[in-house]
């Protein structure tokens, strides 16, 4: 019998989280759902129980059984405004306060203007292609600024490790999240990437984003660029074959080049990966097995 355990993750009366984990391990076909910020009385106005049950593996109306599988390219929707505001406030604004980013845009003649008001918005698909800054620190700021200035919903093409959640590790208990839930306890940024429309980077997904007249945000340098070594500040690690240009041309997409600087100046890389692996006394060897 499928079972859904709903628990508040901030219960100060009883050990609700621990009990939810215990039941999740004990009961067959059990899924746990924690409600961020909820206490002992979890089923209040913040939880739509009907929606939760319909979305769950219980599937009381056989909607999931009789519906085609979820398509992350076509079926994804931007979270509600209150969730967008909460994510921006908790995850993006602190970085903005530390970095004080400044955005500029240019028109067809090269005239520069403060802000992103000159980024085109039309009926054609849009491809924003740029360089990754150190650790990808600017990703959230770019997405939120496009939304704020131009109401452009840019869908990132994410590294498979992020897109597929491989960094989560094996979960002891199957879990379910509410639609568009965001809380202080969200530990894995991949959850937020997917919530805001990121899909696994692949030729097929890129093709389909443009085919369906959406905005794609592409960093051809990928992880190499975001985790570059010493002396590689702002160096492009783009592949020699830029097939994304050919696909963009096929759908008559508008290509917006994005150039970002600053993040690499905020950190000094003492030793990069190759130097760490070459450390003596077996340290490098141990690191290689980490």
C-alpha cells in the first residue's frame, strides 16, 4: 500500500523529522514529504493537501498513470511570484550585496546603456551565450536580472551532475517536495536550478528549447571555465566546433553574447587541481582517491 508521510521540519514539540524518517524506512512503498518552516500543526494554510496527494506516488485520480511522462522542456513552468521573490531574497540578494554587480547592454550600433533594457525580446527564440565566472557565482544574478529588467525567463543548460542530482548522494528515505517549495533547508542547489527551468545540457535539449521558442542560457566553457586553475582568469574553454550557432540559425534565434568579469578578482587560487595531485608524502595520491 503506498504511503505518504507529511512532516513539519521545524517541530519544537515532538521529534517529527526523526519519526518521519523512521516511518519512511519501516513502511514499504513509503514516501516522506517535509514542509519547510512548518511546526507541529503542519496542515495549515501553507499546505494544499489535495495538491500534495495528486502529485504524490499514491496518484488517487490515476492522473500520473494516464498522463504522458513529465517533459522538462515543454511542461516546466516558472514558480509563482512569491516563490521567485523568496529565492531571490535568500539566495541571490546576499551575493548581490557582496559583489555589487553592474549590468550593461548594447544596441545594434554598439551604444551602451546601464541595465538590460537593450536585450531584445521578440517572438523568436533567444540564445544567451557567455563565459562562466569563477564557481559560477554570477548565474543566479544573471537569471534574476533578466527576469527583473526584461521579464525574460532564461533556461540554463546545466552540467549532468547538477541536472541529474548526482551530488545528492543516496537517500535513505524516498522524498517528495511540494510544487515550487523553497525553504531555508534546501541544501542542494540543483533543486533550485531545476525549479527555475534548468535542463541537462545536451544537443537534444538545446535543440528543443529553441524549437519551442524559449530562451536558452548557454555557457560553452562549462565546468572547466567555472573551476579554472591558476593563471586562467577569464580564459575561454569553448569547444572548437560551435554547433550551437548552427542550431540557433536553424530556428532564426537571436543570439545575445554575454561577457562577464570580476569574480576571478575576488579570490586567489593558491593551488589548482594539478598541483594538489602532485603534493608529496602521499597527500596528492590520497586526494586523487577522494
